[in-house]
C-alpha cells in the first residue's frame, strides 16, 4: 500500500471518529440522565394519592433511579385546571382525577361517569378494564398534549349536606356542588336542586360559609378532608359511579428514551388492576371512619331511589343526541356496561 493510501485511510478514520464518538457520548449521556416525574392530584390519602405513590415507587425502582418520582397531593401544584395545564405544557408530568375535569379538553371524557351507567362496584371494575373503553378514553387527549394510561375506580356517589336530610326529596332547592360536567349539572337539576360547579379546594370552605348547601362526591373524599363538622349528613344517591383517569404529559414522554417510556406505561398497566383490592378495602374503611367521627349515612327509601334513577337514566343520551362524537362515546360506555352486568 502506498504512503498516499495510508494517509487517506488515517484521514478517514479520524473523520469517522469525530462523527461516531459524539454520538456514543450522547447515547451514554441519555442513558445516564435522570428524569423527574412530578405527579399531581387534588385529593389526599385516598385512591388517587395511593395510585400515584405506587406508580412513582415502581417506576423509580424499575428504571434504576433514572426516573425520580415526586408526588404532590392536595392541590399542592395549584387548582385542578392549573394542574391539567401543567401536564399539557410539560411542567407537571402526570395528573390524576375524575375525567369530568377534562371536558374542556374533550367533552367525551365525561361519558365514563354518565348517570345510570353503572349499578354496582363489580360492574364498574369490569367496565374500566374493558379494552374498548380504555382505547377510547386514553386517546381523547392526544391532540391536546395528554396521554391516558391509567384508570382507577373510586365508588358510588353520595351527597354531603349541611343540615339534616332523610330523603332525596329533602334536597329540593338546595345549592349542590358538582364537577364542571354537563351530565352532573343536569343530574342535580333533575333532582330539583341547583347545581354549582366548583373545584375541590373550594368545596369545604363553601360548606362552612354556607355558599353551598351540599356537595356531590364520594365518601372517600368526605373523610380524608374532615367534612364531618361542616356537613355530617351524607345521603347515598349512588349516581354517578366515579372513576379517575391518569394522564401523562406527551411532551415529557417524548423526552424519555424508549426503554423508560415502556417502564412508565407497563407499570401503569399493572397498577390499573392491582389498585382494585385497595379501592374495595379503602371504601369500606372510610365509611366506617366517617361514622366513628360522628358523621351520618342516610339510605333513602328504595322506591324513592328507583324513581330518581329513572329520572336521571337518560341524561347521557339526551345531552348527546345532537353531538355525534359524544353520542358515540356514550354508546361505547353503555355497551360495555351491558356486557358486564
């Protein structure tokens, strides 16, 4: 080989080294990079909080510490609308809450909690595990920066009231807090009361100050937030059944290498099933705890409950009949509920 050829080969090796070495360094740097995963929710010491704690711990463990999970309950990162915006923009990596809070992103989210959709916890567990339901819900936020990957059942609704009530008819004319959802607004109207949309952080002060007379929600919120002094009368109306969705920031997920993306998604998928036993036990314990603190649980007459259920059972269909996309989402939900009775 000539001297000229040797010089040419040496030059090529040098060029390739300049090109490939930085790529190797970049690959190594990405593999060693630590990513922060801030997870936010409005509640405290409940199913949502537990879900996020378990997810953060599992992801941190399986990633070998490459993802550091941080959990912020009780609206520490701001009111719910700000938390959701944070996830869309990537300043918060994940949020969990009732999908009704996402109706500003896509109205179809509220189909999961349509009044009359579910009649038992067992049916609720099966519905949220239905692949058809998950496929629809998880993709609704794609164009708005949200990736859905988790669902957890919460339980049947009840209404916490400031004054004594014995029947659902006693709620007539009251100002009752609801989520910012057309379905829940209409639910309270059909119960002859006045709905007031309000974020969770404002509910207890509203009850204490008399801004509202009652609040629609679940016992697993009333107990952790100590509602018994402001509204100790809880009447079971059972509708709607509440579940929570977990959404991730698509911007943040795009920054993760593929192996870490898989770890996050896989752990959420496992947790969707693993959280159910906790939910079952937690709901029972919170009901007992409510009573031990002096709170009251009122079960309205069965005939009255059935009459109210009949009045509200067509809300989803009635409010979606002129909205084809929402009507299609409602159909997915009710078809699934029928399959899992």
